[in-house]
């Protein structure tokens, strides 16, 4: 049987990666009783992928992630392969997950799900033949035979009995899968981390990032003690990884300048914080991952003229090939290998870098750091999200 899913269109790349972990674990638990394959929704049309000179739609997962690594957790296939294997652009059952209209009754949270009237604009339209049409990531022939809305308030495991016993559909599409939540931290953390470790970036993107580290930052895995092993075999202790002789920052700008004013410093303020850390750790190079326009990067560089300040800038050909998502991954991978890392508060882009560094085995004080807004001498530092095996 096949489980396909999709996420609220407004969500960014790195929250979507977290939703993948929930659905992947659901499929893992389904496979304890019945063979299920997770069908990967093509990437595309994300709000933040703003390069206008390239196509950012219908991108297969293999562009960004190593499918062989994902498959060491669960069976996965690309949506295009699903179309080929099943021979028709059909999904038997589409289920649109939604909240409960009445909210939490009496302030009491319990796991539940019920078929209910649809509350939101879902985009499904029934055609003259009774088939449900939806945009299906641009695969225009695709349709669902059945469509329903389901109010849900539950951890992802709650769907297991439903999918095993309450539907006979061979293929189920879960829309708005972000409604499914993880279990409690203490109980579910190793399960979460196991799935997270399987989410290895594609070899090609890692190679590009590694070449940049070597050429610009004098960083290589053997010297830095960051050699990657096959994920099921890899187990590091905090402090094992040394990292390259550079500091890396993730400086989130654009929409964060208005939505998280207190969390994002001015460029001069960022430069001041970077300088302090470069001095503290006796480093003279900083790698900058940022969504800032070029002028802002140049301004930051000018504030730090006594240091080497670099970022990965793709050629047009590279951008065509890697896409905005691939360039973001190259940034994350270079940040993951720095001796010291400082990110942006509340950004999921930063959180994914923290996790990568936990996997590589960095000392947590070299990872869980963030910029403070201007005029805030000591802001709350990120929670240490410790790896569990
Ligand atoms: O990944 P993401 O959800 O993280 O969205 P946040 C940020 C997107 O902006 C990334 C680009 O997926 C990239 O496309 N981006 C941000 C970057 N920083 C960098 C960078 O350093 N390098 C490159 N190459 N690209 C969420 C938003 O952003 O924050 C939500 O997606 C919402 O819509 C939430 O606004 C509060 O968690 O930073």
C-alpha cells in the first residue's frame, strides 16, 4: 500500500523536513504489520525559493536527499515512480487533515480523529465523472477517487490503526500532514533522531560543499574529525568533531526583519557579535549562510574587513542544477562543519544545522548559539536538542 502526503503550501523547506520525519515514522510503524511505501511529494513552489531565472517546481527528492539513506529507515519512492509503477495517475483516497471546529473541548487535550465537514479551502473539485481533481504538484492528469476532510488532534501513531483497518484504499494521500504531531520528547526522542539521521543530503550537494570547504576554508573531514559513516553505524560523542578552522553563521534576514524584529540584529550588530566570537576562538575566517540580498552581504563583509568573510555563490549553471533548495543545503552543510556555529533564533533553517552538528558529534557549546538582537546583551540561547540513539 502507498502513503502519499502533502504539507500546508505556506510552510518553508525546513519545517517540511520535520513533517517528513513524522510521516516516515508512521510508515515505519505501519510496516510492522503490513508493507507500505512512502511516496515522496515533489518539491516546488515554496514561498522562499525566489530565483526567477530557474524552474523550482516538480523537483524530485533525489535532488536534495540520498534516497539510499532514506530507504534504510523505510521504503520510499518518488511520485513519478509511483505513477509509473501503478500505471495510472490515481490515488484511491485523499484525506484532508484539519483542526476541530470547536477547538479543544474544555481545555482538555486528547487524541482523536473524526470525519467532519471541510473547514478550509482545500482545492479539491469533483469533475463530471465524479473524480476529485487537485493540483497534484502540477501532474494535471492525476485524480483521487474518494475525498474527505478529517478533523484530527493526534500524534502520528494514532493514524496507524485507521490506515490498517478503517480504509481499504491501496493508496492514501494525507493532506496537511503537519497536523500530525510528534510524541513526547522523553519517550520519542530516539525514534525522532533515528529518522532524522536517515535524512542524509544528496552526495552531489555534499561534494560541492566539501570542495568549497577545502578550497576556501582549509577544512577537510579527516583533519576536522567529521568523516561521515553509513548512518545506522554512526554514533558520535559530543566533542568528537573538531570542525574546520572557521566560524559559520546563519543570518536569517528577509521576512525575519519584520516578523522577528527582536531576534535579528542589524548588519553592524551582527558583525560585532561575529568579531567577538572570532577573537574568542582565535579564528580568522567566517562562512556566512544567509538569505540576504548581495548588497547586505557586502555590507557585512565591509564591517569585518580584517577577516576572511565568504559565502557560496552559485553560478547560473549551478543554480539551474541545484535549485534554491540545493544551494540552501550547501549552506547548511558548510555551517555544519565549522568549528563554531551561530544561528538565528526560531529559524528552522538554523535548527536543522544544529541537528546536523549533533549527528557529527560537536561539543554543544560550539553549536547551540544564536545572534541576539541589537541592544540585547544576553538573549536566551537555543535549547540543546541532544541526539539520542
Ligand atoms: O527553511 P525555512 O522554513 O526556515 O525558510 P525558517 C527559509 C527559507 O529561506 C529556506 C531561504 O528554505 C531558504 O530557501 N533561506 C533562509 C536561505 N536562510 C538561508 C540561507 O542561509 N541560505 C540560503 N541559501 N537560503 C520560516 C518560514 O523560515 O519561518 C515560515 O519558512 C515562517 O514561512 C517561519 O515565516 C516563522 O524557519 O527560517
